């Protein structure tokens, strides 16, 4: 369903529990970046009306999630602040081809893989966090992340035939698995 080629390593959830405040702050930044990515794609491909309609809905939903995470941080007395970002997104974006239409396909598929990994990580948080409020919160976000993953893959099909998109998704998913396997310190949503 999610096109991922690897599972999260079990140690990740322990690392999250030990650094929960920072992971929650990172999650807020991830939602903000997801909204920005969708907005950038909307501006880049403004001539594709179906894509623009779908992306505008994603922008709104990602900004709503950003607000929800900010509210969660506030309730917990955690100050939202800058963090050193994960290198995950940059490494994935380095794989994007330079020329169209491949560039459009890749940008959308990279966004789809980030959403898929978020979905998988949110399931881990839902199923493994002892904090009932956080478990419920991440459970509530799971479905939208899966939907965004699917939407980005479908939008990529506006730029190339489905079999071409699926083949490229396989290649990028394998590269994503290699990136996630390396991991990062400190722990992040996508480390």
C-alpha cells in the first residue's frame, strides 16, 4: 500500500520516547514543510488544473496538521523552535531529475514517499507510545498521510504513463530505503 521497501527499525521508537519533545517539534516542522512542498508544486505546475486542485487541498490539510501539532506542543508546555533538520528530505530531493517531465514525476514521487514514511512512522507512534493522548493523535493522522501518498502517485501519472511512474517509484523507494537505513542522530520523524 505505501510503496516502502523497508520497515522502521524497532530501536527508533525507543529513541523517540527518550527524545519526545524534540520529535514533536520536528513533527511540527515536517507538517510545515509538507504544506510548503505542496504549495511549491502548485506554483511549478499551475497549468495542470487537476493537480492544482488536489495540491491546494493538501496545502490546507497540512497547515491544519501544523496547527494541531502547535496546539499539542502548547498544551504540553513545549516551546516551538528551530531544530537542525533531518537530511532525509534533502537526500531524497537530490535524486530528482533535472529535466521535465521526469522532474515533475520525481518531485511528486519524492513527496509520496515522504508521506508514506510519515504514515508508517505514525502507525508506530500510535501502536507503541505509552502516552494515550499522543497515541490517539498519531492514529488520527495516519489515514491522511496514506491518502496523500496515494494522491501524489496519482498526480505523477499526469506527467507520464502509469507503468513509467510505477517503475520510477520502485527505484526511488529503493533509494529511500537505503537513506532511512543509515539513520541519523538526533532522532527525528524521518531519521
